[in-house]
C-alpha cells in the first residue's frame, strides 16, 4: 500500500492549476508534437531550415517520390509549420516562421548537449 503524502500541497497546486492551459489547448499542443514524430517530416523541415525549395528539389534531396513529399508537405502546411508561395507553375515551400526554426534548433541543441 502506498504511503500518503504528509505535507500540504494546496498553495503549489493552486499556482499550477492557475497556469495550466485548458484540455483543448493541451490536446492541440500534443497533436503539434505528433507532427514532429515522423522522420520524413523532420527531414523536410530540416531541408527548409535555411532555404525555400520546390517539391522536386526536396524529392531529389531526400531520394523520395514527389508524391510522398507532397503528402507530407500537406500535413506540415495543415499544421501551419510550412508555408508556400507560387512563382508561375512552381510552388516553393519554406518554414512558416521563426517559431518553427526555434523548435528545430532547440531540439538539436538538446540532443547535442553533453550530459551534466
């Protein structure tokens, strides 16, 4: 049988509860992170980190079909992680904003930091 905690958490729980976002927002956040759970999407976002590219360039870079890249770009675009612009018949994709770059950069920083 587990021991019952002997100290009062009332103030702590009140502070945390006051800052806790609602369930809908937390579910949206979890869904956003699920998008990052696919290595193909990560590769696409990493390829767009510095430069905008068209589907055929991403396809060539990653050695995948244009159809597969287009499918993943749609997922990324629907999640507002990737934006695009049209130039004639060509559509160029880029990371949607600096927040996306920050998420990717901080993920790498976390992976590369030495154990302390």
